[in-house]
């Protein structure tokens, strides 16, 4: 993609396009990480399991 964009758009425009792609990828990675972090429950936050209730005094 970079070789094609350099020939068609010129060197300055290819840098611009490359930066847009880098920022877009970074944004997507952050969004995915935030979505995964929101779906992860910590053990202390989750309700007790049946086994934990049985072993409780």
C-alpha cells in the first residue's frame, strides 16, 4: 500500500495517509482493549460460586 500511495499521491501525501492509518489502528486497539477490560470481572467482584458457598462456615 505504501508503494502505491507514494507513486500516486506523492511523498508528502503518503506520509499523511500513513499517519491517518496509524492513528486509526491505535484508536481501534484502544477501543478493543477498553471493551475487553469492561467485560472482565475480577474474582472479588463476581458472585460466590456454589463451591465457595458450601465451604463457607
